[in-house]
C-alpha cells in the first residue's frame, strides 16, 4: 500500500505588503531586498485572519480538488510554528473547523520543515493501513512574531497555508521521505521564549525571530544538497529522473545555490518566493499548489520536495504526482 497526492490547496491573507511598503517602516530598499532575497512582496494576516482560518481555506481547496468530504478524512496532520492556541493542538482546531469527528488530529512543530515532517508521518499511516485519506497542512502566521524594526528578518517573512490530501494507492505516489535534525545549530535561527519559561517572558514584547543569516545560508545549502543525493540514492535514481524541484521558498540565493549544486536548471525549479516571501512550513505545499493549478506540474511528473528550518531540521520527499 502507498499514498498518493489526490488534491492540493492554498490560502494567502488578503493584505499584501510590498518592498515599497517596507521602505516606509524600516531602513531598507526595494533593490536591496530583491537582490539579496528575490522577494518583492509578501502576504500578512489582518482583520481576524489566523493560522486556523488560513488552514481551513487551504484544506477545503485540497479536499475539493480531491473530491472528498469531511466524512472521508481519517487523519489530520498539520505543521506549524504559530498555532492559534497552546492547546487544543492545531490539528484538533482545524478538525473542528472542518466538521470532522473522531479521527487522529495533531500538529508538528519542526519550523520550516514542518510540512515535510507532517507529510512523512501521514504517508506512514497510509502505508501501514491505519489511514486511507489523510489531510496534511503547512500553515504559518510568522509575521505575528517578527521584529518589524529588524531589517535582517522583517523583509523575509510572510503568512499563508498550503494543504494536500493523501489517499491510499496501489502505486507509489510518495516514493520516499527523509527527515533529519541537529540541535547543535539551535542558536542560529530561533524564537527565544515559550510558555515553559513562563507567560511573562512572552508578554514583555522583547521576543521575535532571531537569525544569523550567513551561518544559516552555509548550513542550508550543504544539507539540502546532501539530502537530495540521499533521496535519489535511496530510490536508485539520478538527477535526470527529476522533473521538478520544489524547494522551501526561503531565499532565492539558497534556492539557486542548491539547484547549482545539483546541476539542475532553474527552469525545473518551482519559484514562489517573489510573491510569497518565506512562509516557513507553508511554502512547499503552497508552491506545489501553484504549480499544479497553473499546469506546470502534470500527473506522472517526479517531484522532489525539500525544506530546511530552525532546529536545524531538514527533510525531503520524492513524489510521483
């Protein structure tokens, strides 16, 4: 038994924040942002939009594309760093929004790699026969935890949600997944507080995403290149067998460096970073949905999904769409 992607969906907040808008907020320029990140605009939550509302809309799109209803879903896994509440977990909150009852529902926190982790877990449930129709979501409202006076980070991030429906199949869809983490890099990309340290540490308002950009870049390029090779080797495939690379949309320089390391043309790389910014764990499923809906990705194509995030965590999924 295997799992196959039966439908995709995405949701972006209505508010768009352009580089020109950021020039009015912080000491930066449109040219500086574009040349170093490839980002021109990003979507930002407002007016009651939350990780939950974005997740719900993305999930409903994916379910519609897969022609399934609430009664068909027997597993929900959502990757997020920015849940609406500490508990119930984001999977349960999404379950309630979708009027789904009884099936396992939980969330994964692996920073930008959260969707790949969630996809891997859901794939194992289906392969083991414990689920036949799984909803997998990656969703973030990272702009809620950004320091808007820090020009090194505030220009990078945006909000959004992406979703897929996995269904049991006699033929491989998810061909393999590969997950890694290394906590020794925990101080290179992080959020400094949490409820375990007491709520007062959060309420002080001194906390925001912190990042040592140059160090993150070096580790990201090396680990992403290595995990692609690991994935291909595990499936006895070569780079020539890949139709598309769908990378975490963190930064155009990281994406180009990874593609160059693999000897892949940028024509084979799905890019949404220009319009979405870095949406953390939402970036890969949203990029997948964009490419499916605009006709770039077609049934039978071989896709390599990969992501890298704080922890550090990193992972990949080889998919025959």
